[in-house]
C-alpha cells in the first residue's frame, strides 16, 4: 500500500500561555519542522515542511528510525541539536549543509535528536 505524509500543522502565536480547560499545547523547539516516514520497503524520509528531503543530513536519525520504528510509520516533529546545555539552532543549520561523509562528521561534532510531536501514520491508519 502506498501512503504519504500529510501537510504539517503550523504553530500560531497566542497572547497568553494560559490554556482553556481541556486544551493542551506543546513548546516551540528551536529546530526545523520535519516529518519522518519509515516505509514498508525500508526507505526513510525526513522531509521539511517545504518538502525538502533532509534525510542525508541526519544519518543518525535515519538509522534510529530504521532500528526503532515499525514499517509504515509517520511522525511529525523537529530535529534539534543540543550544545552546552541549550538548543543550538546555528549548529542545526550547519548540519543541513552536509551530506554523505560530511554528514557523518557533522553528526559526530553536533549530534541531532528528533523531537516527536505527533504520530501521523501507523500501519494503515
């Protein structure tokens, strides 16, 4: 069965962090919004909200997805890089410039993590 990721929901600004009863929210991480798909044929796609394939820049996220997620899984989240106890957006930007062996070296220098917001596809659902 062929499936594709939906368009990501985007954040919206609010006047107050107080939420009405029964509502929930998630923080804005300092990363790039990206959806992650693990397909039944073993392919992994990490796609920006503009549709850019970022998979090659994040080999460890790709490997972790293959090792830890079942086939036909789609997630919505953000890759982030931590440095010196804080989120380092500038390091994340530098990671996007690297592919192949350069991506492996960048991954050693600035490991990335994938923060998951939502499960958007599981099996046939």
